[in-house]
């Protein structure tokens, strides 16, 4: 059994019990318009919670936009610097010529 199932099972049970316990019909109205929706109380509450969650997730995502943009710029700069470093290492290796053998330690 995975850890996700262990965490989500109590939440699913609570949602089902909430839905079964709150089956009273309520009328949802939208003030400036002449709209009315009769729905069980549980549906109205869970729909409001889902909309609030999505609004919060959207705000959190939008607040991270500047940081993600800066991270992309820094990653591009790092790639340019790595390419320049590799080019300079190659140039240095060509100018140095063949490498001398490493000295061996004798006892």
C-alpha cells in the first residue's frame, strides 16, 4: 500500500461522510442576475472549497513567475559561461601542446 493511499483514504472517507450527512437542498442565487440553482448543501460547500483552492493555487503560481523567469535567465547565463569555459580549456590545451608524462614516485 502506498503512502499516498494512506494519506488520501481518511480524506476521501471524510468527504463521503460529509456528503451523506448534508443532503439538505439549498438555493444558490446570483444577485444581479435572476439565476437560482437548487443543490444539496454538500455540493455547494465542496464547490466553494474547490473554487477557493483553485484561486489560491493560481495566486501561488502567479507569485512564482518572477522567480522562474530569473531562474531561466540564470540558467541561460550558466550555459553560456560553460560553453566559454570549454572553449578556453580547448584553446589552452592546443597551445600547451602534448602533455608531459606525470612523474612517478620512487622509493
